[in-house]
C-alpha cells in the first residue's frame, strides 16, 4: 500500500513539474505582449482600471492620436441598464439613449452582461466613449453602429455580430429624426467621421462587412480587435469615384485577422493606411488590397498563407508609379509573398502624440494574444 502511495505521489510531482514551465511560459507570453503593445501597456497593468476608466483615452496611438477630448471633469458618466432598443424614441437606460441623445462628453458603461438587438442603425454622436470593460456586451441587429458626421469617438470592448442590411428608414439622431438610405449590414460604419478609435472589439459574421471607413472619414485607429468568420472584413474608402477619401488616414495595429476571413484586411481606395503588427491567419482571396492609387505601408506583420493563394496583396486597377504598396519587416510563413509597387516607402508621418514604437514581427503572436473584447473582473487587471 505504501509503495502504491509513493508511486502515485511521484507521478503527481512529475505532472506538476511538467505543467509548471508551460504555465510559466503562458504568463511570460502575456507579460511580453503587454510590454510590447504600447496601447495595452498604457492601462492594463492598473488593477484599479474600473475607478479610472478615463485613463484609457490617453493610450491611443496612430492617426486617432490621444483621445483627450473625451475626458475631463465635464464628462457625463452614463450606465446602460436596459438592453432593449427603440430607434425612434430611445429610452433612458438604453445604449441608444446614451450614445445618441446625451449632449456633450459622455462615457458609457454597462451595468451587467447583456445582449442588445438593435431595431435600426444606432447613430453614435460626437464625444462618445462606449466602454464595454467589465461586462460581456453583445450587439446585433439591423446595420448596428454608425458613426455619422461625428468626431472624438471611442468604441471599446464590444462583441458585434450578425448585423443585417436594412432598406431606407428613419432613426433618432442627436438633433432629431434622421432619414437614412438603404444601409448595408456592417458591424461598424464610419461616414464623414474623424478622430475615431476602435479598440479591443470582437467582430464577426455580419451580412456585409465588419468595418467600413467611408465618405471622407479620417484620423482613425483600429487596434487590438479580433476579426473572424467574415467574407469582407474592412473597407477603407467609399467607392472609386469618391475623391475626398484621398485625405483618409487610418492606422491598423495589433489586430488578429482570422480564422475564416476571405478578403479586405483592409481594402483601401484613394487614401493611406499604416498596417502594422497584425496577425493574419490565412485568407482566401487576399489580405491587403486596393484601387484608385492608395498608399499602404505594411510593417512588421505576420502573414500565414493558406494552402492555395500565397500572395498577400491584390490590386484592381492597372498599377503605376503613384501606387505605393510597401512592405517593411513583415514575416511571411507557409510560402506567403508580398508584391511591392511604387517608390518612397509610404511613410505615415505621425506627429508626436500619434507616434509609437513598432515591435519586431517576431513578437506579433504575443502582441495580438489578447485581441478582441477582454474579460475583465472587478478585482483584477484586464
């Protein structure tokens, strides 16, 4: 009996010893990712994030810059307590009431886990921060979130999925009833918007796309999101004839694309995109594409090619010297390739508050380990 006990004890010790390094490695990977990810490293170390939510606004980098216009003593703290939705007569306690009806700066949080099914597109007004930390918030329905002629907007910590297209309709806007034309089934759509930060959201399975930046929208940062299970993922630029999108500037950083993403990660028209430190888990048609002479700097990304189509890029038009598809420091696995065009390197020319240190592509798996909506508890760090 004693010998059997010793045998079991020895095996338990061996098992614990074998698990120890793996558990330590997982923790080490998370710590490494936090150190290298300049956005997460700015706030996720703080166990008291819940009592200092506005700290998040000063952690943004890229073209959105610091979101300092979303913070201050004049911010209205609004809590969503009711998951219902009324598109024409928003009720206090609902997400639509806070995001659309309240004037001035507002920081929106959620009382508990909830599933919100939108009747119609929800118009997000200027100086709005939607902060899903501390709750599991699912949003679905008709066309979902629309940032329409708004500025200084933060969308953080949401799970948006199964958004559907809708024919012409009317909804309540910040200044009254607004008539909308037919709306595609996008998770988030920016229309003539500026200074928008979209961070740590999980987006998937929508009828059209997951994120559209259109009609003159600019100064946008898309970071730490998880895009999965989607045909058309991200569109930057309205259409080939909308020349105002030449001024569009978008940073796409620390995102996780895949599995089961087909194309548009992103697809860009006219403007400029800095695509940096993202993880691409395969694609079907292409990963990064464009038309109308856009400029793209792909920097320190990790591209893992599928079995069939190994080429990362796609171009609709005939390519001339004004095209700039530039790759710097990217890592290509499983035979992935990147055809470069144009000259000059397509530099982002960030100002001081937009600039950030680009990590080596070898760190991308650690950098994107926590992409998507985070699970944050009351007593611990996110």
